[in-house]
């Protein structure tokens, strides 16, 4: 179990495979929030951890980093409010990822089918799923 943000950072930066693999262990919600706050550059690794709570994923969906939001948009176990937020994200790549998410609610697919990005990438992906 990951016991602190500093431990997570050490595991993430370790060249040793066994130590580095520890980034996939569980941690308390407070630890994840500490990692996000103290080491925002490690947020993508937090998203990738399968034990992260829906609440932590929701917090990460507010990130200024488009790559972090894109990673969250790929997750199947995000809540309704996170789906809604990311379906209207300023980044076309994030909206597209939501349109491709197998768990996106149908009403949000309908909204995304009307997306007005230049390439119509988002709308096309949503229409294929309707």
C-alpha cells in the first residue's frame, strides 16, 4: 500500500522495476489527493492506478492539463458529473475520448453528436455509437 505522496513519487521515479511497479498499489484517498496537490506532474500516473476512487477521478477531471483530462475521459467508472464536464471540455480531444467511452450516457452522446469541432471528429464518433 502506498502510504504517502512522497512514497508514490519515489516509486514513480525509481529505475528498479519492482519499486516502480509499486505505483500500481492501493492508497488512501488522502494520499491520492496529496499526490495531485504536491506533484501534479504525476497526475497521469494517479489516473492509471486502478484503485483510484471516483471522487479522485472527478478531481482530476478539473486538471489544467489536457492529457490528464483525456486520461480521465478514457475511464469507464467515472460518475455522471465527470462525464458531463468532460463532454463539454474545451479540448476536442477530450470530448472525442468521451464520445468513444463505452459507458457514456446516451443523452450525452446525443449532445456530442451535435459537437461543432472543425473536423467533426467528436460528432462523427458520437453518431456511430447512437
